[in-house]
């Protein structure tokens, strides 16, 4: 028989809003801290911290441009073997531009490839329909930790709260506005070519829906 305390606790759990759990940092294993620091500095990532505690610990934190999450590496940061981190995703709105920038920084980046869906083999080149989540490129740091560029412009439903949708870089915002502009042009054609004077509201509705993975205005 349930006690009053148990009933109360269960009621609180059912009615309470889930506590936010924001994933913001991951540790990557490296063998040479200075070499890794030079590599990630060269990528143009922001150096947030480099602190030493005696002879046993050194922590370095970098954050990719526009990212809410950061990486840690150093001495005493993780017991994992150097180079064993993989599946580190870097989401981009334009994978061709992102790859070109890495190449300009002398990073050895794979050619762009795409997959038809989960579990499908990689195929060279961009996804023919330029669908989100389907196009990739990879590169490694000096220890062999593997990063994966993934092009995403339209999120899965629920992936982003439309009430808090934001763009973390000017490039992402500009690309979103270009897509909205192209879609709005098609919208005007379907309406007999009549100019839509309310285009700012239409743009905003389109961009928020796209980011939240909701039906687009047509």
C-alpha cells in the first residue's frame, strides 16, 4: 500500500517540468597538449581557458564558432587513449563553405559524401536533394580524434523549441534568409505574381518553422 509520501512524490514527478540538462562540454584524449592547442587554434576556435594545477593537471577548453558546446583536453582530463574520440559532430548550414574554410587552414578534410538514410553506405558528393542530415565530410586532429561535418538546415520536429529559436552565427542567419527569400518568391508566383507587402512576417514564420522542423508556410 502506497504511503502519503510516495503518492505526493509521484504527483510532484508527474506535474514537474523536466530539469534542463544542457550538454555543453566533451573531453577528447590527446597525447601532446601543445600540439592539440595549436591545431584547434588554427581552426579558428575560441580558446576559453588553459589552466594548470600542479604537475598533475592541465585543462584546455576550446569552443567552435557559433557552438553552445565546447571541448576539453589536457593532462589528467580523461583516461581514454589518445585519438579514440569519434563521432564528434559539427553541424553546418553550408558544408561546401565549411569544408573550403578548413582546407584554407591546411586541414586534411575528406571529400563530401552523402547517405540515402541511416545504415546506408556513403556515396560521393552532395545529397542530390540537399536534404538536411544526409551530407557529410570528415577530418581528424593530430591524434586521430575524428570530427564529422553534417549539413543541417531543417531540423527534425521537436529538435528546437520554436519559442527559443536562435541563429548562432551571421552566416547561419544569412543562409536562412536566402532560403526564406527563395521560398517567398515561389509563394508569390503561386499567388499570381502579386507582390506580398507582408514579406517580413512571412520570412519570420518560414525561418522559425524551418528551424523547429514544423510545416513550412506556403
